[in-house]
C-alpha cells in the first residue's frame, strides 16, 4: 500500500480570499515504511506575504521571488502523488488549497476521499486531548526539536512518525513489509503471506487431550470451549 504523508505552507487561511500555497512537502510510505522518496517544492505565490504567515513559516517575498509558480510544478506534483492515499493533518485545509491551485492551473483535482485526516484520527483515539502535531509528538515521544518554524517537508517527516504511532506503530498488522527500496510491481512489493501447503502436526498428546476433555466436562454446558463462533 502506497501512502504520501503531505503538508503545505500558505500565505493565509482561505484561497477564496486570494491566499496561495508557498511550499509543499511530502514523504512516501510503502506498507507503512518510509521508502526514502520525498517531494519538496517552494512556490512563488504571485502576491505579497502577510506578516502573520511569515511569522509562522519564515518564507518571505525575497526568498520566494525566483521560485516557480504552481502552474509549472502542478503536473510533477500529481505524478508524484499518483493514486496513493494522502495522509494529512487537518486534511480539509491542505486539500482545499491544493484543489484550488490545481483547478486554477487547469489540472485534475484530488478526490476528497483520497485523503486520510490524522487530526480526526487523533481526536477519535484520544477524545478531549490536544491533537496538534506538537502535542502528538509529545505523546508519542517523537523528536520535533528541529521544528522552530513550520516547514512543509520537516512537518511531513514528523507527521509520518506520528501517523505510524496513531495506527499502532510500524507494521500494525504484523505483516512482513518489503524492503524500504521495494517498489510496487517488484517481486518484493508483491509478496504476501500464504497458508502452509501442509499443516503442522499437532503437538498435544492423546493423554493431554483426554485430560482437557475431562476438565471441560466438569464445567458444564457454559464452558467456553463448547461454544462455537
């Protein structure tokens, strides 16, 4: 299963008010393991940076002036994402900006159900507890000491660690993942556990089985061993 943990930085809160994306960062996971592939792009928002937003991420007009506009990088972004599930903290915010930019550039929009919201996941798992990314880092012991300001790639790397903890840690289904470099379609990526061709021989003796049956008989009809699923 391929997933993209993603974050954006913007000039404000609402694209309908003229605000734009200025940074996209993303980390690829395959079977809940980082592959080492990332996507990172600074973007010229074609508008001045409000001071309130600059204080959050530190991306100013001078730094962004020579960066590409979204229309020139949108296709490469979509190619990186592909059909993977997007893992985003407060997904509604990032998705509305991404789809605004994609639509403005005449590119296909992302389907709403392609995104998994880790904010909603955290609130479901820990009702009433703080669910910011920093709060979840403290809860799970994830190192976020480098996070002096918001940064899309750094935040997506941190979120990837938090996400794996939210779903129960790495390999939550106890399956054997492919190696970090394995790609979909490769022999490693296609491996799945299968039933044994020949069942293992029982290790319980006839005497042990008889003793267990006698014990169960003493418990009466309510014994759990007599029940069937």
